[in-house]
């Protein structure tokens, strides 16, 4: 039986690293999309050493740099025939407003636009592989609201709200992928991994830091946090849940605004427009 080909972003630390280890142990051929290539190579060797699986590859991809995302997608399109699983795992929270080299607010581009560009640029491979697309979201989406009049947070910036909005967008994106490509064999999901005992959010200050510390007794281990991602990547017969949000390996409820079809469609249209210079639509829309 052929190996399943899986692509994962943000694999060099935390949940991404543990997810990569688990899937490698289950025999997946892994493509690790990483910002820091030397760190990615070290992880590759670590995975091979622990699992004996030599089908581990490193591809440079900085999700905050859209040209880097485009180049990574081009490399994968040239190397691969099909992709069976794409795990959009990478994410970031930024205490202060930062702007990427392409001019986008960092939370928005890292957590949403970069993955939107990557996923759509790989769509021919994903369709050939009848793929599962898994977006790592968060219960933080419940404090997120779409700010279509100020997606770049130029008027006032709040790191927690920016993060919550981006996690809401992860859910919208999975729903839209299920709707647009479900009849082509694509399954798309979003998930909450749990509040995790990692270095994520270590730079948070003020009220956010207090809330983070209060949540500490309820945090899960990194291994526990990977369980839902691995479940969605490997469990059979998930077709009936296409587009759904998961928590603890079960379908879960989202905020009411996460079910807003009008906002979801608006996000897709805006994302297309913002990424028009990087997206190649004849390739993306190929049957």
C-alpha cells in the first residue's frame, strides 16, 4: 500500500512537532513546511531516528512571506503527484501590531492569508489525493469578530482580538473548502487542540498574561493536544462531518458568528482579491 503523503506547517515546535512524529510513526510520507530550514533538518533527523521512517522532507515556507509560500507551493507541485493530507497547523499571536514584508498585519497573514494561499495553490494535488485539509483553530474564535472594515488593524490593535478573528477565519476557511470542493473528494475540518503547555503565547503581557496563567491548571499536554489533528488525519468515515469543527476528537459547537455564511463568503472573496498577485487561478481551478 502506498504511503500517505502529508504536508504540515509549523512542525518545528509544540503541537506541530508532536503531530509530525505521530504521523511519521504511522507511516506517512511527511513534508515539513518550515520557516527555519536548519531547524527543520534537525527535526527531520530526529523523526527518522525515533520512527525509522525515512520519508521525511523539509521545504522552506514562511507563511508571513507570501512569495515564500508561492515558492513552496511551486516546489511541491513539481515534486508530488498527489497529497492526501494538509495540516494547516502554524500560527502566531502578536502582542504588538507588526507588519509583514508584503504589508499585511502579521496575525492576519500568518494565521489566515498564508494558509489560504498555500492551500489553494496546492489544490490540484489535493484533489488528486482526495485529501483531508485540517485547520488548527482555537476556542479563541469565540471572542473573534470579522473586522472587514479594518482587517489590518490599522485603527486600533488588540492582540487577543486579532488572534480570535484569525481563528474564526480558520473555521470559515474549512467550511468554504468543504462547500467548494466537497464534490471533488476534499474533506476539510477545523479544530481546537486545547490550551496547551507550550511556549506559545509566552510573550503575552498585561491582562492577557493574567488570563493565560489562570488557564494553566486546565492546560493539556502537547501529546494530548495532537490527538484531534491525528484523529482527523487518520480516522475512517468522516465524510458526514465535512466542514465541521472538532474538539477532543468529536464534532463541537462554534460561536454563532462562525456559522454566518455571508461573512464566510465575504472572507473568501476578500482573500482572493488580496492575494491576486500570488494566486494562479487557472491552476487552482483545474479539474
